[in-house]
C-alpha cells in the first residue's frame, strides 16, 4: 500500500472520523481538519490529495480551493450536501478535480481517491495481485481472465467492470461510480450502458455472483 498523505477538511466530526478510518485502511496518512482556516494554515507541506467540504467554518471550501490551486497542482475532491449541479460546475471552474455529493458511501470516496492518486502519482512499477474467485483467475495487471487453463475474451469495458467489482468484493458500488471508472468522468450517456455491460459479463462469467442493487448499482459477492 502506498503511503499517501491526504488532507481531509470536513466539519462533521463523525463523518470525518469514518472517512479517515476507511482511508487509513489503505495505508494512507490522513490529516483531518474541521475548520477551513486551520486547513489554510496547513497548505504546506502539500499533501498528495485534498478532500474538501464546501460549507466550512473559518473559510469555505471555495476560498480554500483557490488558495490550494494558487501555488500547488495537488488534486482536490469536493464533497458537499449542497446542490450537486451548481457546485460541481463552480468547483470545476475553480480547479477541483472531482465532486461527490452527500450522502455517499465511504467506499465510493475511497475508490475515487485511489483512482485520482494512481493517475496523478503513477507507480514506477504497478503490480497487482491476481484475484481468485469461484474458479476464475482475474489478473488486473495483464487484464486477463482465465477459467482453469481457458482464456476468456472480454471487451475493454467488460474487463474494467470486472476489475472494479472484483477488487471491491462485498462493496455496494453505485452506477455513478461504475460509470466514472469504466467510461470516465466526462461520460454523459445513459446509465443503462452499465446494465448492458453487466449483462454481458454475467453471460461470460456465470459463476461470479454479481448482485443487482435496485435503484443504486451492483456488487460482487464472494460466493
């Protein structure tokens, strides 16, 4: 696990503690601030990632984002319970790299943070362990799936979906999270595209228990 440093600015103490705990499971050092002014005083040394609420005491998230981006290229993820579309647009205009609306699952934020960190700070040698599941061997590094000695052909998006879901066995992943990982943050098509890829994966990998979470998304179960 990589020893990334994350500055989390969230004035809801309980939510901050939960996010901090989930991220520390990834081996990251998390510095939790509950006040925007306190976070401003800790712009340096720069962390690898900032996670900012918008409504903060002392200094709001927009002001803090401007200060961060004035001198650093550190990636920033906004989290907020405010109007999603308006805040997303304004945040992106000011330089934020991603936006997640409350309420959200901590696992969802961790997935977005991991994707952001791997893109901004790519490892010199990326080696991921094979995933063994119900007789299938999934190799995220070579992007292959084998059933015993037989290679199973998957499309790029089918492979992306399999890697995402089997890397988070038991976790509920929203369609929004799946779309961002498989299609990218700029995708504006129908969420039905997720269902189409899931259908194809179920046909090709029938022993993988891919559970539908109606009105939300999907998850893979261990058996």
